[in-house]
């Protein structure tokens, strides 16, 4: 099944070494991050995507995590209003890029805050995590926009994770990778949960693209669990981005 055709990514800037983080894993090594990002792009291409690579933005250390600045649906793109003040200017210029792919572009406006990493698409429904980066104003604006285009959305209460997709991701065919606080979250009681063990929770942020699942390198239990369900797997090392709380989904917009 081919669901996605395009991806947009942004090369890491040298300033990424000063990016936001709570990981306590040390500063990323820029040269290694560039190599990992290049391998990530190749994985997207292997999944059949046409990839647009944007230039780095030195003013914004976290700008390689482009997923946070837009939500791309089948019917419209929504430019977000990131919750971290240092990231507010990252959305500048993204509308012009998205106009090449979309005729309908909406936006979240202050006092709404919304990070794309808090938005999980499940068919025509979108789960929206209420985190330190996404507030109820932003979530309600997104739900209203989705409903205008015949889609739906619902909010998910969160306590621990940075973003919703830090701990839960839909890999199609009714399957969700779940870890941490989302295992017992009432919003996800009735789904088919593939429990990612605590020691591999970073791998919960694996990425389904056109019947292939891209998995972070170094998490064998999660990899085997996904393989046993019949998915094709591509492993990509994102260890330098993990140092900035970033994972596989964070590094691209896919539509």
C-alpha cells in the first residue's frame, strides 16, 4: 500500500549542538549527525518518497526537526505554532514550500501552541497530545480545521513524554507501538498495542512508510517484534538526534 509520495526534510545546522534537550546524553557531533541525516534521507527514498531537502538554518538549532512546524494531511497542510519560544521563527518560509504541494494551507495562531510531534494520524482521525509544547488552544484549533475538511481529532492527556509520538506510533494495519505512560492511557485502551520494552522505549518512535517500517538502529527486541508481524524493516542510526530528544518521525514531513 502506497500512502505517502513526498517528504520534506531540513539539513541539520552546525548550531544544532546548542539545541533543546532533556536527554543528558551529551552534545551531538555535527559531522556524525550530517551522515546520519543523509542515511535517513536515503531510507525515505527507499520507501518510494520524493524527498525535498531544505538548507540548514543556523539561527534555529532545532530546525532539523521539521515535523514540529507543520501537520500534513491528505486534504490540507496546517502550519503550527511551536511551543518552545526559541522555535517560533522556524515556521517562516514553510508556507511557500508547502504551496508547491498543497492548494489548501491553514495555520495555528497564538495563544494556541502545537508541535507536529504531538499529532498522530490514524486514517482520518488525529490524536493530539497535550504536552509542554502543545496546549488545549492549539489542539482545539487543529480539531476545528480537521473537521472543516471532513476529518476528526481528539486530545490525549500526557504527563511524562516530550511529545505524543515519543511514546506511541501507528504503523498501520491496526498496530500501534506503545511504551511508557501510553500503555495505560484511556485513549488507547481498545487498540492493538505492541508494547515496546522500557529499555528500548526510544524505538517506539518508529516510522511506517508505504509498507516499510524505519526503525532506529540498536533496538533488537522492537525490531524483531515488528518483523514478526511481516513488515519490511530499514534500520537507521539516529543516535546524534536522540541527544536532542529527536527521533525518526521528527526529521521529516511526509504526505
